């Protein structure tokens, strides 16, 4: 059986999440998204058998190959960068976490209108300001939220962000709080923005304390990937 310790790892993660909710005092429901990128279809199958119902993939093509082979009714999340020329291939995904620009938003909106069903998305915000990360700039987000409100074909469910690798706790809290404020901006503009996708294996407890509703966990659940 692949990933034999996954149920125990997941149980520990859920305990830590509950404790973080208690410390943060926000009372939110947190969904664990198991990140199965680079693994074969045995990983999402193991996730399903362990009780996970949501998994995330970074690359569209890898996911399209994996989803039918996995053969389990998971909710699939696209958490990696989405190129505009791949937008027409996103239908198997339940939620796109990485809508990171106005041009991509326009392309997703056009696809949602063409298929007759809006695309469920999160707006990726670059709170940390790192040049290597994509996403909307928080300083421009109020204007962007208003523009997105007038765009049909998508439903903006919230915000996604990534903190710098090996950041201090103070930096993590600053980044995650910044994303939370962006979600508040979306709600003020009329979006049903209840989701905050933030926190990975090394920082998910701090993210939950700061309000995360979706945490994207790979290594802590499935173990270290081969180099």
C-alpha cells in the first residue's frame, strides 16, 4: 500500500489545525488540500482512502493525465501558475487558486461564459512583494476588486498567497494578514470571498491562526519528494 502512514500524518495535521484555530480564535472551517504534484495516481487514491476529499496539482497537463487514472471523486484544485493558453483545459478543476493577473481573469471569464458555467477562482495576491512570485499587488487591489466585480464568467471565492520560503514568524503573519485584508476588500466590493488559501507544510499553523480556510500540504502528508 503506498503512503501507509498518510492516515496518521493527516490525523496529526488536523489536530494541529484545530489547535491553531483555538489559538487564533477565528473559528473558521479549514480544508486540507493534499498536494499530489509529481506523484502518480496512487497519491490521490491514497488521499481519498485516508479521508481527504481535496487535492491540488501545480500543472494542468500533469493533472489531466492523473485525474482519470486516479478514479476517485476528489475535488481538484489548480494551485500552480496557469498560462492563458491552457485556460480551455481547466474544466476538471473545481477551484483555480492562481488567477494572478487581469489578462488571466479576462481569459477565465471568457471561458466561463463560453461553457455556460462560471469558473470558480481565487485571486492570487503577491503580498510579500517577491519578484519571483506572480499575483495582484495589494496596493492596487481595491481597483482590481471593482474591475473583477464587473467581469462575468468567473466567481471570485477569495484570495491565495504564498509566503517567502524560510520566513520569520513575524513576516509570515504580516503576509497572511495582508492576504486577509485583500479578501476583505473583495467582500466589500460584493464578491462572495470567503476563502483564504495560504499556508503550506512549513507554515500552515501560522496561516490558520491568521485565518486560512484552505491549506496546501504536500511534504507533511506524503513525505519528502525525490530530488
